[in-house]
């Protein structure tokens, strides 16, 4: 919520976790995914990989899907819904993002109209 208050008319909006590590040209890749998505108002979202992950290697394989909502069971995250990732859903890397019914707060990017409409 607070990050959305920093929006100053840019065409794209992104929210991320503070511990992110980025692949070279990550911003252009994100916009390309949005433009290629089979939706009028796409949101690209995912749980970010750990900061020590080999991002070049990961970029060549399919990403896990956001699925399986469960309530967190730790005392600190009591009653927070967590999404589990299904890592073997896609057998090959897809050219276009696919529909998922969930958005993760760790990483999501959308056209900035998102801020006005949601």
C-alpha cells in the first residue's frame, strides 16, 4: 500500500520484497511479459527466488506456478494466507504468461491503471 503512494504517473507499477536480486534487463523482461499476456489487464506475479539463486540458470527453465493457498501456521504469520509454488506444472518454459487466480505480494507488476482500478 505505501509503495503505491510513491507512484508519480509512470506507466507501470511494481511491488517487490526488499530482498530482491534482479536478472540483467529484468525491467524490459517484465514489460515484455505484460505485453505478451493473453489478457486485457494482466498482472505478472510470483514469489521471488532466494537472493543467492543462479538467475541466469533459472531464466531458462519454467517458473513455478502460484497455487495451493494455505493459512500460515507460524505464530508470527498467524492467519496469513500463503501460496505454495508448484514447480513441475510446466514441462518447458512458456512464451506467454499463464492465468493464475492469485497474486503474491513478493513480486507483481502491472500497468499503473491497476492503482486506480483496484
